[in-house]
């Protein structure tokens, strides 16, 4: 649908000069947008430009994708691409999409797996994040020996923690060896490793991955969109290759910095954040604790400064990851 001028109802035609096209190309595009499909000869008469210049402008517009052939009797005619499509298209041509480092690492990690050669039943796609989580829970429930995981996410949210913690704790309770790789840091991408698990940190992790008892591997269809689902791979040789990828990164990865004292809140801090986590307002928290609202605000600000976070959303993530407050969705 064309963008319309609020006053005249005619299309708002972008200036093509800003995208590096010539003045004649811009003029011809405007004539086609307003007057409809036309031949080079007709355009010559309408814009009063020599036919040679009109043809050069059309060649320029064709190269830019701004016009397309149109049938007009036996004569060769041209039509303008809709004005509301032209600016985004020219922007993409001028600034082509760059494949991110994460995407490149993901493609490199799976390049030698030859997924197209997988036998029937050895490779399937789970189409959504929720389907992937349900299947991961099933695979983890059947694990008996070893769980390998690479987590490339830069932010580990309370929702992720709430979904993964029960599964991870059940694995450890059964004596399954758990080795995990993650990004370094103690900001929003940090959570305390569970007691009994082994964890290392590395930059430039190759791909998000889980391997269950070295028999089944699960990894994203799209490393930049986890909602696109995952592949579940059972083909022995490709799974073994992914285990080698994990082991190579694991051997080169670093132990996380020795943690200092666990995050401990003062009684006042604990009382305030616990009540706020239940949805109470600052005024209600102050009333229930017999404090002034200013004291509540000051205590929160001091806590955010101590944990080096900028807002309450970040504060909730850090406290949830450090298990200093209950994470939403976790069973009590």
C-alpha cells in the first residue's frame, strides 16, 4: 500500500538523490510514480529530457531495483516500484545486512555435520521455543551419564533460570555429570553455577548447544532467533563432532573467577526487595516496614550502586540470578 499525503492523498515520493541516484533518475522515477507505466519515448516527452538521458536514468533505476518492466501493448514500458517500498529497499542495498559474528560461528560449527545426509528419524526440527523446552526436559529426564551445554545468551533472565533450574537440579541429584560453558562476566549474563556442576567461561562461543549422554544434540535453527525452534540430532557421527567442538572449547576455556562471599543483603534490603517482588508499591513497603518512603528509595539506590546496575529491572535480574530473591515461576 502506498504512503499517502495527509492533504492530497497522493503518494509521498522519496527523493532518490539521498541514495546516490542522479537527478534524471529521480525525475523519471517521479514521473512513473505519478503517471503510471510509460515507455522511454513517452517519458522523454513528459519530462522534456533527451531520450538518451532518459534511457540512462532507466538503466540506473533498473540497477537500483526502483523500476520494473511493464506490458504496454507491443512497446516496452516501465513501472515504478511502490514509493513505500523504495526507501527500505535502497537502504538495504546501500547498507547490506552484515552476517553477525555469532551467526558465522554457528554456521562454522555445523558446516561439517552434513545434516542433509541424515537418515530418516535422525534429525528433526522442533518449531518453537516452548516445544524445544518441553523436549529438552524429556531428554534430560532420560539422561544417566553426562550433560554438556553451551549457553551463548548474553542475558540470563529469571524466566530462563526458572525453566532450567529444576531440570539441572534433577540431573545433579541423579549423579549426572554436568559441564556448562558460558560467556564471562558477572553482570546480567551471570548466574551462580549450581553446586556439583562444572562451569567454564569463554569468549566467542561457537553455538548454543546441549548434548545428552553423547547420543542426542540440540541446537538452534537460527542462532539469532531462539523462537524459531531447534534441531534435534541423533546421527552418531555428527553428534560426536559436536562433542568434539564442545571439548575443544572446554579445554581452552577458563575457570570462572573465584567467587567472593555470596551476595548477602542486609535485613532491611532483604525485606524491601522481598515485598517489592510481590508487587507492592514503595509506599506500601514503607508502611508495612515502618519506614519512610525516602528510606526505601535510598536503600534501593544504594543496593543498585553496590551491584553496579542502572535500574530496577537489572536489579531484579541480578538478585534473581544470585538467588537473593525468589525467581518468578520457581517452585517454593
